[in-house]
C-alpha cells in the first residue's frame, strides 16, 4: 500500500464510520479494486485508523466524555460495549473469513438499505430525546443490536441506531448514542488489532507490522485524515437525519450495493 492509497482509505473511513453505510464494506471494496486487500498490513490499517475516527467523537462531544461527575454515562457505555467485546472475540475467525468475500457484503448493503427506507415510518413515536434518559437496560439492548454489525456490510452505526430507535429513542438521540458507543467499541477493536491479534501464516503481531518500513507513517497519516474527515461527516449526518431521516442513506446503500454486486459478480 502506498501513501495515495492510504489517504484514500482514510478519507473513506472518516466519511463512512459514523454513517449507516458500512465503512468496512467501502474499504474492502476499494482495497479489492486496488488489489491490496490480501495484504496483512492493509487489514490492520483498515481497523487501526478507526482510532482517528474515535478521537473525532471525543473532540465533538468532549463535555460529555470529560465530565467525570456523570458516572452513569460511563457505566452505560461500559455495559453497552460488553456484548460486542464478548461476541467479537468469540467470532473473530468467522468475521475475518467473511471479510474476504465481497458478494455477501454487497447483499448486506442492499438489505440494510431496504430496512433504512422504512425505519422512520416504523418507529414513529419516540419517548427518549436525550442520553440522560437512556437506562442501563436500554443501553445494553442497544449494545446487542450493535453486534449485528459483525456481519460485514451491515454497518455498526446502522445496527446501533436501529437498536436505539427500537428502544424508543428519537433518531437524533439514537444517532448520538451510536457515536458515544463507538468510542469504547472501536477503541477495544483497535487495541486488539494492534496489540493482541496475529496476522498471516507467520502469526505476526500488529505492532510488529507497524514498525516495518513506512507503515508507521501510513498509520499516523491515516488516523489524522480519518479524524478530520469524521468530524465533518458527523456534523453533516446529524443535519441530514434531522431534515430527511434515514431514507437518503437507504437509497445510497441500495444503489451502491447493487452496483458492487454486479461488479464483483462479473470480475471476481
């Protein structure tokens, strides 16, 4: 992977991580198109640059994350992230295997798009409009919904937002809680991918790959770009769902998923 490819992947990560369109699917498709998908460092890079996107949420909502008098906020996030930590570790190998086949990922983009077309009409009467009113039980339930994103192409953001709306959150409150929940979830995934996970037949640790050649420079550059782009994407996303709801994202997923399904059915 060269610097141009790294920049492109980082932009895609920043744009799509918090949108209900599956950042993983987009990066896999781009990596496959450039012929770099099978590179072990690319697999690490696609996960590790989520750290930049994490910092974007912390920067935008710093008052919540650094108000240490609001212990209940941290407790809710800690409880909500537990399902993803447990199931993510349990199904890690299956998830890696699924990442290698673009066809089912494209299908999941389409299926998720259809769901988003109707979600606004299905959940019409929200009762919770701010994070403070989310109970720990509801937070844990949303955490289980988030686990649906372990199937690549589903979208962590979409799964947790739908879970939030199913728990009577307004779409704005569901989106914001999805952002908050992303911080511990993606931080855990990033640390695991760098420190604990082993890659390739030689079982190389992530941090070992980071120290090879220009990999550390690519990693740092990718995180900076993902951070800046994610800030822009988050602000834009909130504005769009307030005005238009989730239908635009549903149409986007269906169109992109259908195009990619056709492409990879022919050229795979």
